[in-house]
C-alpha cells in the first residue's frame, strides 16, 4: 500500500502549487498553528491527490468529503468545474479552498489520512 501512495506526488505542477499556497496563506494571514488556519502540507496533498487521476486517491478524498467542499468553494468564485480548475487554473482553486473552508474540525479529523500524510512526506 505504501508504494501506491508514494507515487501520487509525481506531478510537475506540485512545486508551482506549493509556491502558490505559500503566497495565498501569507495574503490571507493563515497559520500552521493549531486553530489558526490549515497546514500547508495537508491542503497541498488534498489538491494534489484530487488532481492525480488515481482512482484510489479520488476515492480517498471522496470519502473524507473534501472534494465536495472544494467544489463548492470553487463554484463560489465562478469556477464551474473544480477538477478543470485544478488542471487549468490551480491557484484560483487553491485560493477558493482557503477562503471557503470553514469547518476546521473536518481538517482535524482527517489530517492523519494515510495518503495525505504520505504525499506531504514525499514533498519534503
């Protein structure tokens, strides 16, 4: 199982998304401290797993409910297709996620998700 999870991080856009996330986090005043925002590595792993095209990853994210939340967030800023947004306009999708994710208990409940944490580890 570990081998399957480790392959998820192989995406050339990950570096760009990571820089974008840091920029958005700074602009929105988000923090990695408990109760003060969402951990960068966790949000990045969600975005990456969602865009990986791997059925296991898609099922995993569907199970946690984060895909639905992300789609709703993207829709509020005019992005009709969340997956298309991730491929064609990743920064907007990420910003939508940060601006509209208002249920931190869900992040807390799933932050130790195996796939998400493995991706975070692989990204260094």
